[in-house]
């Protein structure tokens, strides 16, 4: 393997590790305000939504393909089932949708 590739991998590992390690070390044993805890609980959902929703509208040239998959996923997720069931149901509905249209 080329030396520059190895240095790039090591650099990316360090850059990935530091932001994860710093809060763990800096906030170890400290109590955060309840308001901040509530806000931080929603960060993963907001980030996931920001990553997924734009891709829904560009997954296919037919915009309805993404909308049908999104509505299916929301509907099944609202029932409170496992994530695997949500994904599999969206795939099943989109398979049927693609065969019909």
C-alpha cells in the first residue's frame, strides 16, 4: 500500500476519533441541565431526517416512487414495529409500485 494512502487512513481515523472522544472525557461525571438533555436526545433523529428525506425525492425520476416509500415507512413506523419491518414493508410496497407503474 502506498505511504500517502496509509497516512490518509490514519489521519481520517484520528479526525473521526477526536470528536467522539472529547465529549466523553470532558463531560465524564458532569450533570447536564435537563433542557440540554432533552435537546440532545432529538439530535440523532434530526440528523437522520436531514440525510434521508432529500434522498427520497431523488431516488427515482418518478417523484411518486419516493413519496410512496416515505409514506409507507412513516405509516408502518407509527405502528411501533421493529425497524427491519419498516424497511421490509417499504421495499415490498415499492416493489409492487414499480411493477404496477
